[in-house]
């Protein structure tokens, strides 16, 4: 991408999109096209066609999606399938029609089979059943990957797909009913400290293992791949290391300086025992995550709870 290239970041207000915008601005890219959902409804074919016809972006980062936690994914199954299919279909198709030089499509690690071997390699896609609770979202994202590949094969479009692991960072969701595990634990333990409570309760046994990537590292990897990767298929983005939920809770306890006890509610579900991405393909290309999880959580805690207003 040239510094003067016109770059459209779809979903620029979300955690991923906003991180990509920050990265691009730091690197000197100033010709950014940013539109919120009230300005362009990406589910609406006519609106997206008019937008692309007017703006004619050179490059597209497709980070827009309907997202949510396990409850939202399982409750609003039709919306998660329909809206995500419409968003990505409209953006990918209009990128082809309007001669976009390159598009990067962001998916999610939930595209892989529920019981995929660990660590999860890119070739494990479509080798087994999906996790039921987020199956509609996963199917939409798989369709996006296949759209990028088929448009590449039939029309010669340089559209690539990346699959990040569990993310955290600025603009994350801290609603205890809908957030993912890391922000939920951070808020729960912070509030236990603020209220001087003797214990903080964590769902499950604490034994499942999870991998976490700071969203600024993801943005860096996306820009790296936009510059260097031009192949079909997909690329995992992660750190290649994981830790147990109990280890994560104790790390957050130390960072927050909470002196109470962490208690595990084993009546609550654990979910998948392990979800670790194989990132050997990405590392072979020359990229590796640079923000250690302890440093990343410290930054998030400072930004979200000590400086900004609590969500």
C-alpha cells in the first residue's frame, strides 16, 4: 500500500477495526475511508454498491461483523448468520466490481471444528463438526473465506483471509452478560477489589486453556499480511502459547492487586478444553506477536479502569 492509497476499514469503530485504524495512522496512512453503520448499512446491497461506486477504495480491511458472546450467538442464531453473510457478501462483491487492489477478510478461530487437534492448523478447516452455540457465526465466516478464494480463482482478485485467536485490548466489551473471558475476569476481579469482597467467583473449573492476542498485535499482523501475503486459503494469527483460565485469573489478580480469593464455580460449563492456534505459517512469513500477555493486560487495565470510565 502506498501512503496516499485510499484504504477502507469496514467496522472501524469495533475493537479490531479501531486497532487497524490506529496502526495505519501511526504508519502515515492518512487517506482512510471510515463510515459507521448509520452512514452505510453494510447489510444493504444498494447502499454498499453506492458507497463503493462513489469512494472507489484501493484497499479494504473487512473487520465489520455482528459479534457477541456465547449467549448472544446461541440466542440470535438467525441474525448472526444472515447479517454476517450479507455484510461480507456485499463488501467482497463490491470490492470485485470496483477494482479493489487487495482485500483482507477477518474471521474467527470458531471456524474450526469443536474437537480439532491442538494446536489448530489452517488445514483443519471443515474436517469436523462445529461448536453448536456459535455455528451460525462460524458458517458465515467460513463462507467469507470461500468467497475470497472463489473470487480469487474466478476473477483474479487478490483477496486474503486471516483468522485471529481470542482478542483483548482497547474498545473491548466489558458487559458481564455478553463479554468474553478475559475482559469479564478483569472487570469481575476489579469490582471485587473495589467493593472489598473476600472472593471473586470464576465460572468453571479454571482448567481449560486459552490463547490471547492483544488487538494491537493483530492490527500489526494484518498490515504485515496486507503487504506480504497474496495466497488463497487462510492464515492463523495468534501468539502460539496458551494458559489455563486459573493462571489467567491469578495473573489478573496480581495486576489488579486484589487480595481476596479466586473461587471456581464448577457448576458452570468449561467449554472447549483447549483452543490453541498453530501460527507456524505466519511465523515462517516473518511475523511474531510482540506484546506479552502480562504487559497487555496491564495496559488494558490502566486504560479501561484507572484512566477511562468503567463500562
